């Protein structure tokens, strides 16, 4: 049976998640939660998962963008999105400490988004600081799709969902996105939808 991921409208998704202390991070219950999050993210599958999405209002995210996930996407689209594989990792109490003024706009969806997808503008580059599962400090400099994933997941810890950033007129079901928009350039979509 597939694990349940909370969907838009659930109040937990709108809460500010709690920070973890060093003791919390090193506890058996956090280790178990991280294992569970990893499995749920793989099962979904998704490129990121935040603990609030499984009903735990805690500042933990898991991220992995597998090369496998990009099989159906053209080399041109991958290059446009600056999307490269990202190995599995965990971030605890993450904060964006720098973001570029330069932005990129692409269709984005969420495992909690009830199969909605839409155009979302994000900073092209971010610098994030946080802790890993050993409670060691980490600093990440990310660009392109990875920077987008980080912004999306960190938003979850602050009660923000990607639908909050979507150009409303671009909001689409996944089925209609695949049918009408997926193979158009973002510029074409923006023009056609007036986004
Ligand atoms: Ni999400």
C-alpha cells in the first residue's frame, strides 16, 4: 500500500515546522523518520519531500533527483532547466542565506498539490545552510533545477506551497499539462496564457 502524503487544505502544510536540536537530530526517532521519508519520496516518486508532508511538523527535508527521473525529458529541456542528477541527501533546519536576483520560470508541481501543476518563478541560484543527519553544518550552492527543489522544500517548512507562487492562469491538472503544455517552450506558454 502506498503511503499517504498530505494534500493541500491540510492545516499541517500551513504551519511553520519546528527546528530540531542536536539531540533531536541524533535520536533514534529522527533516524526512523528520515528512513520513512526516504522511502515515501522514492515510492511517490518525487525529487524532494518535507516532513510536514507526512504530518510531522519538523524542519527536515529529503532530496534526490535521480538520472532515471529525467528519461522522458529532452536534452534541450534539461539544459534549459539546468537539471542534473542530485544524489540523495538530507537537510535539517535549512535556511536560504543568499539568492540570485536572476530568476527562472518553469512548470512546477508538488506531491501535496493534488495533481496541480503551474508556472512558478524561482531564483536561479541559492545558497543554503543547514545541518545533515549527523548534525554537521553544511552549505550548499545550487543552481537551476536543484536550486528550485531547495526553494520548494524549504518553503514547505515555512507553511508555503508552490501553488502560492503559481501564475494562476497557468494552473493545470497533470493530465492537461501533458496534453497541452508540456512540449511548448515556457515563452510560448507565457504568451498564450498571458502569464
Ligand atoms: Ni512539495
